[in-house]
C-alpha cells in the first residue's frame, strides 16, 4: 500500500508535517513497515481540501485532528 502525503506549502501550513510524523509512528506501532510505504509529494493542486493524502492513488482530506481515525479506517482496515 502506498500512502502519499502532500507537503506543498498550503498543506504544510495545515499540518502535513504532523500528519507525516503521526502516520510514521502509527505504522511503526502496528508493525506495518513492510506493507505500508509512506511518501511525500509537492502540491496536488487541491489545496482547499488539504491536507491531501492519497492511499493507492485515492485522495483523502486529512487534518492533524483526524489522522488517527484516517489511519484506522483507510490504512489499518484495508492493509490486512
Ligand atoms: S499544497 Fe497540498 S494540495 Fe496544494
């Protein structure tokens, strides 16, 4: 599974760095390093909906407040 977080300037201002760090921690906590590949990308051209995160190409709008729920629903639930 490939998870790509937008680190463009607009998404950065909305907390993409916290989201990256939280996702890294959660992936490690659940031992999913072999299954989940985290990456970053520059502006996805959809700043209004940022922070944008794609999971196998499907775009989601995530914030530092919703990152845990996002991880459970879109990553943990689908990866096994
Ligand atoms: S900076 Fe993330 S979509 Fe533009």
